[in-house]
């Protein structure tokens, strides 16, 4: 689907949509945004991972306590009113939510009240059709939902402490203890399952709406999972852990030009030999789950399917890590057997070596080209410069981990960078039009798919940056204001999309 013709799309995460309730959700504004993308001739809507976020992990969608669950914060309260699970009066809030950024603390407090009301209404007056749908959902998701709901219920029961601090019989998953607590916490467990059902019900409705209009979703799947997650607790043999459940080795990336000590991510690394013994069953379930959610799937940190950087647990930096091989080719072959069309994008940014490129080539996986990286002194030879692009690729002005184009132009670009961009684009550049010049370069690229962050269509500055890597706070908060993506923006995007042969 992706490479049958030239096309384009827009990057905007669900949390960044406008809404009355403090965070973007799967409600009316998601449909409104989809309509604008269709009107602008776009074929793809790219989002970030939909997994649950956690205040303790900086609300990052890449640090989740489940690789399978959806984020209940994205459930639309307004749609719950339409379903008869809430009344309008239940939506009233004391919180004065800011329209331009997410206050996660306030949003979580608001949602906890709403979810409790939904649970009471479900038990007392739920329409029979929804009850039947819920029953079907539970039956269809037996391979992850019971474990996840029990994990969340136990976390609540033990006052949020990590699973390694639970009683030994639960930490080590003794069947009698699991049965005992499943019965003891059955009300909370059922409520968590209901929230997952509501999330996935709303997501499927939005996806169906978009697909019917020939608009398709590009989703994102992190490589690692958090140590304190349902996945690690339920699959301890698949991670490098000691007898107490603590990691013996953790993830990161080595020192490079940008960081003398590398990046220490700290998530447990996979025990690939154990995974291979069971034909990568957990990984295959995970990929298949995500390919049901999305039309195309971006594999984050793709280079780790070739080799990953393993750091001894307890180290304060990533300096002492070592490269460890991954049986990625064997795993991807099994993915290919199940999904012959391989609707997968490889996130291949950063330091990429020949074995990673060979793996990409072996499975014909398209990579990513980011224009913000193109205009340094190596411009003539840069793989990111448009004249060096290749067709089987996705070109971006920037990603969620970069500044916006305007922010880059105003704060990060050197005088030489600006001059090279001006000469290359043949634009008389200003901070007000740099984003247009870059967007046009992306749309004009030979790469079959071009994706523009909505910030770079509108021309927003650095305050609209979604994430600044290696910073612990203030990320994942930016939101699009209502009507900020204007009819004029839609018209401009449609015109440029069609000129460069990318129309729907």
C-alpha cells in the first residue's frame, strides 16, 4: 500500500489534538482532524505509540507498563456520553485545563473520577449491546488482557510499588497466589478490562472512519519495554534478570558525537536465546497486535534487530556497554511468513552500520530521511539531502524528537546551515517561511512517502517541540489549538501535495 504510488501524510500524536478535557483524545476533534487531512489530499496520519503512559516515566509513550494495552487517557469522555456510559453532568470539572499543553497530573486526577463513574454506570445501567461487545473483546484478547489487568490491579493494591517488591509468591507468579489475588481484586481487574475495551472500541471506530476515506494510520512500536511492566513480570525468562527480578543488563546507545557518555535508557534487555527457543512468540504476538491497530508500523530503534548496546546493570553511564548480536533476521523472517506484505518502516536514524543496512535490504524495509539533518557542511554527500534520496523511503522535515523547522532556523541552525538551505531551496529565507521551503523540499523528494509534522505545516516555533531527548521533564505536552490548523493551511497543503504528484 505504501509504495504503490507517491503519497504524503501528517505527523500528529493523539495527545496533541485539541479537546475540552486537558489532553487530545479519540473524540470529535480526532474526526475533525481526519477530515482536514482528507481535504488536504493526505493519505497517511502518523502517530506515536498508543500504550499507557506513566507520570513516573515523564509521560513518555515510549516508556510504558504494557506493550499491548492502550492508553486510557485517550478515551473520549464525550463519546462515552453518546454510548450512555456517562451523563453530561459527569463531564464537569474543576480543572481549568490549558489549551496549549497537557498537564498530566490534572488530567489523571480528572480521568480517575470519570472512570469510576463509568464503572458504576456500566454495572448499573449498561446497554446490553455494549455488554456483549465487552464480552467479545475479553475473549479475543486472552493472550494479554488478563495479565495486564491483574498487573494494574496489583500495582494499585500494593500502593504503586514495582513488582519486584511484591510478596515473593506474586513476584515469582506462583499459580495459587495468582488465583487468590485474581479473585480478591476481581472488581478492579474487571474495571481495567473495561477501560481497555473502551479505548480499543473508540480507536477501531476512528480507524474505520479514516480507512473508509482512504486515510491510513502509521503507528509506532518501541523496541524495549519498561522493567516495571506487565510484560516483564509475566515473561521474566525473556529478559536478562537475576533471581530477585532485577536487570543484570540494561539498554542504551554508545558514546557518539552528540554524547561523550552515550545514552543510558535503563530498560531490561531481551534474553534472545530464550525467545528463540519459543520461536519469538511474545515478539510475534506484539508485532501482530500492532499490525491490527495500524496500517503501517514503524519499528523504533530498528538497529537493535541487528545488534544492541548492552550496559552492565548499575552503571551510571552507557560507556562500558558492548554490542551484542540479535537474531533479528530469524525473527523478521517469521514476521514475513505471517505478514507477507511486510507493512513495516525501519527507524534507521543515528549511527547505522552495514549489517543493519543488509537486514533492511533483506526484507525490503523502507528507512527514514530527515531534512533537518541535511544542511550541514556535508550537504553534497549527505544521505538526508534530497538529491541523494531514494524511492523506497519516507522523508520527513523533522520527527517528534527534533525541534520544529522554525525552531531549528531561529535557534539551532548555524549561519552556514541557513545559507546552504537558502541556496538549495532557492528561497529568500526568513523565520516566517523556512518551514515552507523545507516542506516543499520534502514533498518534491523522489521518496515515495513524505510526512510533515503539523507544526511544520503551520510554521510553529520551538515551543511546539514534542520531545527533547535526554531531558526529563516538559516533554509530550504540546497541543494543537482548536482551529490552529486552518482552512488556508489545508488549501496550501493540498495544492503542494498535488503539484508534487502525491495526491490521494
